[in-house]
C-alpha cells in the first residue's frame, strides 16, 4: 500500500509515503531524490558522506571505498576485532553479569574507533568512558529529529562536545597520521593505519575538505559504526534468546555455528532497521515504475518497517523472527535496511558480513563484526536476568532498549 498525504498542499509541503519493496528500491535508486533523514542533525551530520548528493557524494565515496575493501575487512575481522572483543567483554564475564546496552556501545565503540581512526594512547577505562560520552552526544545529534528533549539546548551541548572531542582525541590522531604519511612519502617503511581518517588525509588534495568537515566525517563514522552495530547487537541477542526458548535445538548453533548467527543478525536487521524510515527530498519530479508521481520539493518517506515485512517476499510470518526462512532470489535477507543505490551503506559488509550463498565456505566467509561479537556473548553463557527485566529507552521515539541486563557464565 502506498499513501500520498496532503494532496492539496504545495508540492514542497507534500509527503509521499512508500511502503512496498519495489517502490522503496526504485526510490533509493533515483538520482533526483536526495537524502533528508538527518536534516535536523546538521550539528553533527552536515556535509558527511551520507548527506551528500551527486558529484560531491561520488567523489567522497570513491575515496572512502578504498578503505572499505574486502582485504581490509578480512584484516579487521580476523586479526584486529577478536582481540578487542575479548578484552572488552572479559571483565564482565568475570563479574558474571552486564547490561547489554552499555556493553554494546562500549564494544562497538572500541571497534568503530579502529575503523574511524580515533586513537586512544592511554588505553585506560577512564579514556574509553570519555570517548563513550562524546559518542553518545554525537548519536543524540544525528538523531535529533527523534529526540524528546529541548532541541535548541541539545544543539549547543553537542557542538561543545564536538569541540572538546576534537581537542582531546581527533587533533592528536590527525597529527600522528600526517606524520606517518609524510614519512611514508619520504620513503620510510612505516605502517599507516587503514582507517577513514587516514584515507581522508591521504587524499586531502583530491577532496579539498575543510577541517570541520573532516571532524564531522570522522565523528559520523564513529557514531554510525558504534551506534547502529550496538543496537543490532542488543536486538540480535534478544531475538536469539527468544528463538532458543521456542527452538532449544538451536542453542548450540548460537555458540558453534557462525553461519546461523549471521542469519540471526540479518533477520534482526530486517525487522529492526537502524532507522524505521528512510527519507528523501525530490530535487525534480520523479515517476516511479509503479506509476507513482512525486512532485519536485516533496518529501518521500520510505516505511522500512512495512517494506521489510512484505509477506509476498518474506513469507506469511514476515513480521516474526525466523533465521531459518527461505528467501526468493535477489532479495537480501536484511531487506532494505542498508538502503540501496548510491547511498547503500558503505560499512554493510564490515558490520553484517557478506550475504551467504548455497555454496558458502565458512573458512573463507566474512561474517561481520556483529556476528562475531554476538557469538562470543553466547559462548560466554548469556542468558536473561530474571530479577532485572529489560526496559525501553524513554528519551527517544525510536524503538531502542534503554537497559538489558543479562547474566553470564
């Protein structure tokens, strides 16, 4: 079903809601529909990759794609991430309990800092807590449209957090990479990190980015890598615990079968996209193949909750969590949660791995960092805390968990 609201309003005030898979995919691929989901979050999101359009977007993406390559993902997934994951969860395993919401953000922050290029020379818990607080401010900035707080006040607080974070973390990280790049250019045998910041600095002349744009871009990759993966981490564990309650025969698979765990991650992302809606603004009149006409200036809302629950594609139980479901050819197991077209998520394979095929070899497959983290949690004996039920986050209209206590061991 597709609804068009405000028919009598001027085109720039009309809203077109798309709720079919075909219309949503068509819209994502239209060059005349510009990203507008983060318009209220410009304090963090102005001029970052996901908000760019046309040639600006192509140029930035072309540069950053050099970092988001399979060989880089393989190094992160097989060499760098496992050690970071083990070190992050070890104290909680020893304590026998943890709040998954806090752990998810802490864990994914540690992983996202590696890919974004944010150094932590002290390596202390206090330093991690400071970076965590900054990241949570950036998340509030990016999702400002959904906030229930005073937005004007928040903008000021978040702008100050960006300044403070830059001075404490970003400026030293930039200085270190510029030094390494200069030494590399002089012929020295040095290892320059394969991260977003180093990639931007290496191609600075090509992109001509202002310092404040580099700052927001790195902050965006830090928050996006940590926040979206952290929410998927918590939601996946919640879904898997519920699935095991009804299918106890799969309890061992949550520990021993990464292909099964990855299917659980993809199913979680399908049912719970990081944003329940996509949003575009029409730069010119657009006609979708279904016959829907979108006037110039109109807002297009893509209802991902409806799109990803299309029973004609995902089956009669499309609204239910089922990692064993069979999909028709050409339909991704995570639906359109990673978008499509020019703005398909650049970190999709890093977070969720490569989509499985019938002949997938587990020995060479990329499972994604969320899969590895979730499997490690079940290996640690994760189970619900009967005395402390989870609760939703009341500070946002988005369906996030505010707290999710679990027992370990």
